[in-house]
């Protein structure tokens, strides 16, 4: 699908992405673990603080696999437009 490079990237990492996504969900729902960010603190009694990140697993996976979600959405819309045009012509 040379017209859809983000979909090509997504297709190439599908199995890995699925496994990592399932693991992240397992951590969240089964273990009640959260991914956090370390924030430095000036308080000498509390020098480190962990703050949960509020990013979806989809966005984390896309970033990890270098997939641009905006471009992916544009490609989906282009595919739908092409399918609609084909159906209209038929």
C-alpha cells in the first residue's frame, strides 16, 4: 500500500504492538500499576515524586513505533473516500 505509509508501518509492527498493548492493559487492570513520570521536588524531605501520565496506550504505542496518528487518520479518510467513489461509480 504505497499510498498509505503509516498503515504500512502499523501493519509491520501489528503483532509486537498487540502484545505490548495487552501487557500494558494487564498491568493496569490486573496489577493496578500505572506508568508514571518522575518529577523533581525542591522539598528536602520529599526529593522525588511520581505522577501518573495521562496518555493512552494507543498514543504510547504509536510513539514507540514511530507512527503518526494524525497521518494515519488522514490515510483512513482517504481510503474511505476512495471506497465511496468506487461504490458511487459502480
